[in-house]
C-alpha cells in the first residue's frame, strides 16, 4: 500500500482525502484536525485493529496514560481497517528512556484484561513482510531469514522468564511515548500482548547495541525500571528474534524505496556475518 492507495481508502471510509500524512509503515497514519487516522496496510490486520481499540479502553479504565480512541470500532474500507484516535497536543519535550521505563512499570503491574490478549508473535509477520518484499530482495536472504525465524521461535518457546508473564506493550520504544503537557502518554497500542515481560525490555537493550542509544541513556532506563534484562540468560534469544523480525520488516518497503533496500542489505549482511556491532538505522 502506497500513499495514493491509502488516500483512496480514506475517501472510501468517508474521511478527508487531503489529510496530512504522518507515517507510512505497518499503517498509513494521517492527521486531520483533532483526529489521527490509521489505515491498516492489509485486510488481515482487522482483528489487530479491533484489539488495539479494546486495549485503549482497558488502559483508560486502569488509569494508564495512553492514547484514546475517537470511535469504538474500526471502519472497514475496501477491506482495510481504519481506526480514529484523539490527536494529542504537541509534545513539550523529547521522550527520554526513563519516561518509557516508568510507563512499562505501570503496564507490567496490571492484571490481565477481561478480553484475550495474544502471545507476542514477534516473528509472526516475517512471512508476510518477505512476501510483500517479493523480488526486490535476494531470495537467498529471504530464505535465510525464514531459517532464523524458525530457530529463534523454537528457542524462545523454551525460555524460562525472570519476571512473571503478563500484559506487555510489545514494541516498547521511546518513539511510542508522547510527552504531553500532563506527562508521558503511551501510544501505538496494536502490539499489546500477554507474554514474557522481558520482551519489552530487550527492545531497549537492542537499541543500545544496534541503533546508537548512548550507554548512559540505557542506564537511565534500567534505573527507572529497576532491572537490567541483559542479566537474564534468555536475553540473547529474544534479541535474535527481534533482529530477525526487524530485518524482515524493512524488506516490505524495498520494492518502492531504495533506502529501505540498502538498509535491508546492511541488516541481513550483519546477521549473516554474526557481527552484533554493525550499526542499524531506524526506518
């Protein structure tokens, strides 16, 4: 789905086709007045969109600062889910890792909601992303990532956690926290799951190792949360799974974006060469 297709879906959903585009990733995200509109890339994302709206309502009831839905159910346009959200005020400052850690502590203290949360299928999107990449990526690289996916899926299933499992955000990055005038607010709720809490913590450890997060910033995250996931023997397994998923995620953009293809090649080469120090760049 490119921007033009996403705008066609907006029109079909009865929304402003000239809305401002904010992002084009797993969803096309637009802003229109006081609303943020998320258009799902594929029809099979409807169930996830419905769950994200349920999560938003649950977090509101629990008093967790999080983005709030403007409509209780997705609209369906040409088979694509479209969800509407209240737009947050402009951020008053950049998000710090400690802001994320504080919100994660609150989420990790919650009991399970009344509705079912799925397991964190971190590797579940790999096949779809590689399928979307098509011939833009080397078939040998795609097969390599499939092999990694299968190996890490088996290893992750055998892990013994240090923390009690339960609700997690699933994509715990500072970019998914917005600093509103009232304080930090959790956004992008679509990956909420019930699984190992360590999933949320490995994200920042990988940010330190792969994406250039300064060590002192990572240390502030650890202090605010109260534990360093790198002390856990399962950390390398969840890190490897997330690296595999992140590499495949970039691949889906390769057919239309040369920068994505370059980044995909950088990532897959570093995995093939078992070089954990190669810098990856956000995309």
